[in-house]
C-alpha cells in the first residue's frame, strides 16, 4: 500500500468515530458556520505582491518532524504581518500532527482566507471545516471518483466555501475540469511516492484554461522556483516546509527574506 492509501484508510476510521461523537447538527450552530467566508480567488487577484499561500504543518510522511517548537499563533501572526494572500492549515493529526484547533487559533490572528488542508472524503468533513472557520477546503482528485468530487464540490459551494481542487496528472485534471473547478492546484509532489517533479506540473499547467486560478503546490524550496513557475502562468504558490523548517528565532527573518527575493 502507498502512504496515501494508509492515510485514507485512517481517515475513514476517524470519520466513523467523529460521526458517533459529534452530530452534524452541532456544526450548524457555530458562529463560523453562520459567517460569510473569505474568498481565496479574490485574495489572489488583489495581491500586491506575488501571491503566496503560506502553510502551517508540524510534520509530514515525507519529512517526519518539520517543526514541533513553533506555535501556530506565532506563525499566523508572522504570516499576517507579511500579508500572505492565504494561510493553509494541515488539520490531519495522525500523519501531520495538526488539528482543527490549529485552524481556530490561526483565524484569531490571520485575517486573509484560511485553507483547511485535509484529506476530505466525506460531506461531514466539509460541514466540520465550515464550523471551525475554514474559508477554503482542499479536495484531492486522486482520492475521489468524479461523482464524489462533484458532490463534495457542490456542497462546499452551497455552504459558501471555496474549493481548491488538487491534481497531479492528466486524468485528475480532466476530473477537475469536469466539475468546472475555479481554483486548480497542481501538486508538484506525487502523493503516492512523495517525489517532486516540477516538469510534470508545468506540462499540466499549459492545459488549464486561462479563466481558472492555477496554484503550484509543494516542493517549492527557493525563490527561483517561484520565478520559474510564475513564467509558466501560475497565479499563486503554496509554500510549506520552506517556512516551517525555520527555528522560532529565525522564522520572521527567513519568511521575510524569501518574500523579498521573489519581488
């Protein structure tokens, strides 16, 4: 089994337990559920600098521990001061060390759109995302059938959320286009092998219509990579480990330096 298969298997177990403990109706009573969500698409289009979605994650299957020392509130505060167009929060606990509480805490400091980065396979998780303050959700085309993708995508839109549909190959691109996804993210990292291939992303980007928002995700380790990808008509860039591997003392400086080098 690939790591992605293990993740989905674990996710199914978690959702089953959550459904027994927390009824769906309880999400609908929260303030976040009733509030209007912020637009990632608009934030990218209105960005004064190169649009960067900055990520918070403690660990990953590709790198194990990334950073367990820095607090999500401090990271969110730094990202807010640097005016990133959005913040991505890994909420998977088992493999990435994240939580929904991270999302809530980040929202108290970060005022632009927040993406819940999660392995979403069930409608329950979308209601949950809305209730905990997400503005945008991630739907990964590789783990969903076309019909599942359509159904979950439409539910998110109906709840006022935006959707980042993530792809890595031609078949997944066709799925994204079939659901008429407005925001398409090309993951530079193959989620089955965790290998990074920027050339694959460039090839796929050329096939995405110009009216779609194109985001390059993962494996962006330096400003030069962003400059190269920007020349291939990507609209925004999701940067995670590059920021998160910084120590608490050097975090602000490293993030600021990265941004200065892509202006």
